[in-house]
C-alpha cells in the first residue's frame, strides 16, 4: 500500500535549537480536510517542533476506514486516526490498539435527506430507501436510530451504494444516506442549492461519543509514552489557538494544503461547521461515554465481547488540563 506523504513542515518557529527531533508517523483517516486542522496548526505554528517532534502526516490512498488502525497495529505508524466505533470493534477482535486522545469531541454522522422528498421526521422513513457505504456498522446505526421512531427492519430498505452516496441521493436511487453534517449536508446545500433534513445520530438513540480519536499500539504506548505526551501537548496548544482565532487557524490549514485553496470557500464552510467541536481535545477521559458506546455496540451484536476500558482507552498520556 502506498501513501501520499504530506511531509513534516517546519513551522513558524522552526526546529528548536539543541532539541533532538523525534520522528512521528501519523496516518490520517482520509485525505486532508478541515477535520484535521489542529494537526496542521500544530505543524505551521511549530508546536510539534517545540516539543522536539518531527511529525509526518500521511494520508492513505486506499480508503478502507480500517486501514489506519491496521497500520498502527502493525507498527507502521506511531499514531493513527480512527473512529471510536471502529476502535471498539477491532479491539474486541484482539487487536491491541488504544485510544490516547481525541480530535473531534462529538459525533458528526447521521441520516441526510432532501426536504423536497417530504421527509420531516424519522417516522417518515417508512417505506423509504436508505443508502449507506460501510458494513457492518452503518446498518446497525441506522436501524437503531429508526427504532426510536417505532420503525423496525422491513419498514424501510437499506441499500449499500458504496461510496457513491451523494449521487444515489440526488438521483433518487435512495431517499436518504448516511452522511456527515459538516461535509455532505453542506455539499448538497451549497453546490446543489437544495434544502436538507439531517438527523443527528446522538439525538436519536446512538450514545454520544467523540467522532475521531488518536490511536496507538501497546508497544508505542509503553515504549514511546513521552513521545505521545509531547504530541498531545502540541495538539492541545493548537486547539487553544483555534478556539481563540479560527480565522488564523483556517489560514494556516490552507497554507499547509495549497491544493485546497481552489475551493477555499467550500472548505471554509466545512471548517465553520467543525471547529467548535475541537474544543476540549485531546481530552477524552470521560470514560462513561466510552462505556455507554461499547455497551451499545455489544447489545447490537457489533462486538461479541466488551473490552477492558483500561486497555481500550488511555488517560495517562493526556495534558494536565484534561484532569483525571
């Protein structure tokens, strides 16, 4: 598998004199996008360099959502980004990966429909078709959401449309799709000029949880614990800057990703729908959130056995401001 290396950019502070640079390989969950702004802020502002880190941000060219976790498990990445749901599922299968910090503190997913199709509530999905791309997670999530409206399997149809979810929605192949409120919802409203209806998963039966987390294998958490602490400190500084000056943060993101400047206005809309959800990152030490999510996945048979939370989630590497 090949990767597009985005490089370890020297920030505005540059490399700190006299500080040996420790190499860190981080695999993103997707191509660079506004979900990753804290990482590029930390690069451009020199927060990683100030911690003695040279961080290489890498995006996989094959977009299997489990790929970053597989690379971290195999020791080909020090840190990777994934979703808590994916982490819980693969951890239950015996893969020794641990969440060491969070990136986005709230879920972004849910069901997206066009208002013109006459959908106003989840109950309106009776007799409708819903498109999705990821198995087995999405069918379980959407079924749980629809259950809150009294619908059961058979009252609606779930269709795997691959990653062509938006075309399937816009052409009428399906009536709704699994989508992200900060990406697809905006694309439909801005590019297609259509009104949308979005049902947020955490408001309809899915336990609240972070959208994205940083993960590492147990060898890294044990043998490179100080490296991870430094990495998370730098992320915390970047998040603080975003909260204080989102305009500057977005400008730094575009500077690091000049190819995205062609659609700067659209990416700014994505960012505006996202940046407030960085608040509090990388802290993820509300273990009851993890417990509720894991119990939900167990009850829905996405996992066959719950994992020990102390191995699934590490809070010992977080910055002091996270508390314990």
